[in-house]
């Protein structure tokens, strides 16, 4: 068995020549043994490149990059007075019309959300309740 291994190793070195030297250098760099006995060791028992890498200290670990748009800081948002926040261009029960797609629909104001800037409306034609922004609603 060892004679066969020696003959195979000799033929491989003749055929591959320079490539074998480069492969041995790469294996040495990665910490993989290159002697004749290592050739028959199952792959599961060989040293893996990840096990031979240097361990990084926890303090030098890179900080993961944040993705997406940064959040606004509380100081960046405009501060509104209580009078402005409660002010709304519409009143509950007021008859208005709103734009939806290509049409305009008559409706009645059911509730107002000044924080978000939307109005809940009840369509007069079928009674369906919809929520629309102030910009899409007009006084009738």
C-alpha cells in the first residue's frame, strides 16, 4: 500500500510540478498538513481554515452598519402649540366633499385626527366610512 502511495505521489509531482508547490504553500498558509500521511486522512479530521484563523478580541469587533434612513430626533420635529394642534379646518357633522381617484364624493365628517392630519368621513351615496388626509377634503 505504501509503495502505491509513493508511486502516485511521484507521478502527481511529475505531472503537476509547479502547481503542487503552490498548493503546498497555500496549505501551509492555511495550516493544513501536507505530508504523505495527510493525503489519506479523511476530510472531517483535517484542520479547517476557520479553525486556524486568529481569534479577534471582543473589543476590536467591528460595529455593524445601520441600514435605512436614520430616524428623526425629537428635537428635529417642530413643536406646535396646543391651539394649533387642536385647530382643524373641519368640524364634526360638517358636509364636505373629498377626492378619490378620478371622482369627487359628497360626505359628512364623522371624526377628526389632528395628530395625523386625517378626517374620517361617511359617504352620502352608500354610507361607507373612509379616512382621508386634510389636503384631499374640501368644504362643500
